[in-house]
C-alpha cells in the first residue's frame, strides 16, 4: 500500500513561491493555440512541473500560479496539491482572465494581483523557463529575508537570442542597471528571483495589493528603481537554463539535451 505524501519538515524555513503562467505564448504558436505554454512538455513532463518538483524538494510550503491564456487547463492538470518524492506542495491559483483568452496583467500586474496570497517574502519563477539544476535554497531565502534587499535575482550567461543581456553585477553582489555604452559586462535575468512584497508598494509601485483594477505592468521598471537605491542583489546561476520561447528551442530540449 502506498503511503500518503507528507509535508516537508523544512517547509517552515521557506517562503511561498509564485509561478508565472498567464502569458499567451505568441512566439510558440501554433503549439500554444490549444495548450498554455507552461504545460508544453520537456522530456515527458510539463515545463511547470520541473519547477514544482524543485519547490517540493526544497520544502517550499505552497505555490501560487497565475493563469490567463487557456488558464483553466492548468488547475485541471495540476490540481490543488502537487505530490513528488513523498512531499506535498499545496497549490493556489490567481486567475487573471476568466475568459481564458489571454488578457494577462504582465509580470508586476500579475504579482500584485496574487500578492494577498503571498507572504512578505516569496520566490518567483517563470513557468516557461527550463532550469532543472536550480535549487530553491532555504539558506538563500533566509539570508534574503534578513537583508534590506527588495529583490535578489539569479542571472545567467547571455544566450544567443539575447546577446546584450539585462543587468550588470557588482563585486559586492548588487544588480546594476548599467547605462547605455557602459563597457561592464551584462548578464541575462533568468526570471528566477526572491522578492519582497514591499517592492509592490510605494515608492516602487503604485498598484494596490490584489490589483482590483487589473492594471497591466512589467516588473523591469520596479527592479530598476530599486537598483538605483542599491536594494537589488544578484547571483550567477551556471546550471542548465533555457527560455523556452520558440518551438525550435522546445524541440532542442526534447531531442538534443539528455537529462
């Protein structure tokens, strides 16, 4: 007889997580015409499941998934609890578009909508990114919670499709919003981060918690404002990472990258 899943004892040491899964996935068409992008399969399982497995293994106590395009398919597939390797990860959903027709709120707008379901500190990861080696480390979360940082980003080497990168990285471990022409190297934001709910309040953001008016807003401007005050840390993640933004990249993961 199989045993029931148990909640990881380290869960109390971890903040919750938010997974971004609401986008239309225009560049993935026609694959996303009838399937939300985070449910497209890599090596036999949905993209989103790779993050969920890592979160459950790390003892994260719960995850909130925002939904938009064909959003009803995601809770139908994943249910209220994700079970993996004897651990159970409760799931909640933040529905940004009951019609399922793709009217998502963008990253900051979606986080603001889900904020009442999150705590003062939370993990963030995009559901369409493949990063099977990433560990949602409890020690990193504890260090961030004890700091004055508003965000901590994981950066990756610039992929071919994004050669100029996003942010610099100081010797002190701060993310830098480098001006145009600055010769210092830039890295690409992996879309994995630790965030503080304070980042989504004034003076950084003017969207009320819960985003009752459905304001669409990107996360980048908030991060850049916080960087200007020296309140965004960063680390380099050197493991496998793919922004699954085109059918060709998805095919490559399924045919050329053994796990």
